[in-house]
């Protein structure tokens, strides 16, 4: 299907996003300085982190979030 692909999280749907020059440069720096291959991958990572941190997206990962870790559950 046009505009879709697969990744580890399932089927992806293409969306169009317009960024100003400053934001695009920041995304490019993220790609250049980390093990990120493309702008779309970087934008997905940024959005996933923001949605998770703002409790709008739950990850299906086992374990505790860093802020939930303490001496009593250090194993």
C-alpha cells in the first residue's frame, strides 16, 4: 500500500510534516551525532519519547521506567 512500511512496532503510515530551518537543522544534528539513519527515523524517535514521557503512549516493554528504579527494586 502506498505510504506504508513496516518497522519493529508494526505498520507505519506516511505523514507529511513541515519544519522550519532551525528544527530541521536540529533533526539533522540528531541524525549526524547518533546511530540514526534517516530524518523520518529521528522524528519517530522524538515523537515516541515525547508521547511516552507525557503518558500518551504506553510501551509494551517489560521492566521499570528509570524514574521507578530505586534500591528496593534493584536486582
